[in-house]
């Protein structure tokens, strides 16, 4: 039996509680990632491409109304920096599909079983599941995703989610430092859009959630290198 069966999932995604089948699929993806990285990347591409197509065609059971997640939005006093850990060129549609499966489905399976998945974020009469407010492209372009009044599911801490803005680099920086143009773009965005946020309240995702290395193992300083967080703060 294949690791991912599109025929099964085409029918499953139409069911109101489809998300209960997602955690086992994510577990398979994690096992495959440890066994064979190339095969895991191929599997993820197959899954997320399929879910993206199903979302576009309206074939996923989602709520038309639901919890007013954005009602918890607090004044912005925190910035959280991320990287996508994917090759550059991530589209908003693909990001929505990824985070529907990676963030929203497990959360509903664990905490809101029986309810239809709902993000509280609409674009062109369709729900979107973006976790970030901004994507920084490799050329330094800052692309707006969520609005500032919208809560992004991104930090791994709900209280931080409610008071923060998420800025993600459209690239994989697990083992590399972002280019100067990218760091300059982040610094400019923070200076111009969020002057009320102090440098002490600018964090990497890993500083909020110790289970992740995002946005990089090189983000924080260590005994043998200056982290690029320090470079970013200097530029701000």
C-alpha cells in the first residue's frame, strides 16, 4: 500500500472530521524523513500538492463560521522570526495547504474534535491557513500575508501568537545565514511597520518554542560564531 493514497484522501477530506486521520499521516512523514530525506521530500510534495488542489476546488470540509480566533488579538509588542525550511518560491496557496495539515488539523484533532476546521481568515471568499504576517523573499521583497489584526498560529505559544507579528524568510536557513538583502529587508520592515517593538522583544521561533531550531542553528551566538540575530538587531 502506498504511503499516501490520493483516492482515499479525496474522499476523506470531504468528511467533517477528516483531520483526525492527519496525525498518523504526519507521523509517517516524520519516520520517512529520518529514513530517507529524498523520499520524504517527494512524499511531502505529493501530499501538499494534492491538498492545495483540493482546497482550490473546494473539496475540503471546512467551517463557514467558527471560533473567532482574532478576537484574542492584543496590541503588538513582539516580533517572531522564522524561516520556511523550504526552497525559495513558496506560494501563498502552498503555504496554506501545508499549515492546514501541519498546524490546524492536529490542533482540531486534539482539542476541537467534532468541529469543522476554521481559521477566521478569508481571502477571495476562501479560508486561508497562513501562520505568518510577512514573507521575506530572497531578493528582499516583503510580501504581506496576514493582516496585523489577525492572529497567526506560528510561535507555539498562544499568548505570544496573540501579541506578535510573524516574519518568515522564504528559504531554508538551517545551515546558512540569510543574505544581507534579506536581513536588511527584515530590519527595514520592523523599523517602518513596528517601531513600538523593542529589540528585547524580537525573537527567533526557537527562543519561544525550544522544540524547534527555526529560524536556524546559526541564529543565536555561540562560542564559535556570532549569531545572525545580533547582525539583524544591529541593522535595526
